[in-house]
């Protein structure tokens, strides 16, 4: 599966290590990780970005979200961008895993915790249980994505399709 992982930009070493652990867990099970790597950017570099930089970042993030089968994000630190991506993923019916580190400094928005969408899973994690949470989510998401679609067509169309073989 293609997994888009996104997290808040931070200088905090603990969160950067957690993000790397999340990415490692996803890759370890053979999934492809699409990541912009914004969580690896020095926040001070964002102050001098051009209009073209902003457009390119948006295009790349939008492309990842469209290509991904599922979206995993760490919401332990506040981010308007992450909130936007979560809403876009839910709107396009992609399974979303919103992870909140147990030793967080901020409370997630009630709009996230209170969202009862079948596409959103909200989990509080620790360094010890993150692997189990991600593996469970990916297993459930795969089952959701493997749902069969059956198309019933009239006999005339079936005959036409069989003639063209």
C-alpha cells in the first residue's frame, strides 16, 4: 500500500525520533511511504519562502494525498496544515490514522476527537505501542480497500464486450 505520512515541522529531537520510528514501522511491513519530509525542515527556513516555493509545496503535498491509499499523521503538535490534510483525506474516503503522542504538550481539537467518520482512527501512542497501532490500522485499511465492486450490465453490453475479445 502507498502510505502518505505527514507531521508537524519541529526542532524537537524527541518528535523527530518518533517520526522516524513511524516511518520505519510502515516501511518494515513492505509499504511505500510518501512523505514530503516537512518534519525534517528547519522551521527558520520557512520565513523566507517565495510564492513559487509555496505553490510547489502545495502541489507536492496534494499529489501525495491523491496517490496514497491511506494517510497517517502525527497530531501531537498543532498544525493547520495537518488539519487540512486530514479533512481532505476523509473527504476523499481515504483511511486516516491520527496519532497523538502520550506526552504531548497540546490537546487535539475537539473536532478531531469528536469526529465519528468511519475513515478516521484517532489513537494515543507511546514508543512501545506505536508499531502495534500502525500494523493494526494498515491491516484494517487494507480490508477496507479490498472491498469488491460489482457492476451489473445489461445483456446487450455484455454481448458487445464479449464480441470484442
